C-alpha cells in the first residue's frame, strides 16, 4: 500500500515511522530503507538518517529531486520479508 504524504516543501523535515505497521518485536527485525527509483541496493542520500533501531527515518532539508517513493522493507531475523511500506512524496511545492 502506498501512503501519500501530501504536499511537502523544499527544506521541510519529514519523519517516517514503521513501528505502528509491524506487529513483531523490533529486536527481531531488520529495516531496509531505500528510494524506489534507486532500488534496494542503492544508498540513501546524506539528508536521510535512520533511528538506532532502523524503524524510523528522518529526512531533513527535503530536496526537489527526492520526489517519488521512499520504501521500507521489513525482514525477520531469518531473512523473510515481513512487510513493506511505500511513502509517496508526490510534489514538492515552492516555499
């Protein structure tokens, strides 16, 4: 399912949190965040920081080129995909 984040603006800070979407203990999970356009093997831009558990992401100073979909795939400690959430940044308006 795609979560529409609505209109956002350049320089805005976003907080994306997966804890409420996962019904398993966080310590038994691995969170993989990525830009859908880059694929799971891509690296996150420097303005995207993960929480210590990896279950949340803060995007600071959002950039126009980051329009698109941010994905979080959640894997169990055995390597099975438990769930996936997609966050849509559909338009970055002028401030």
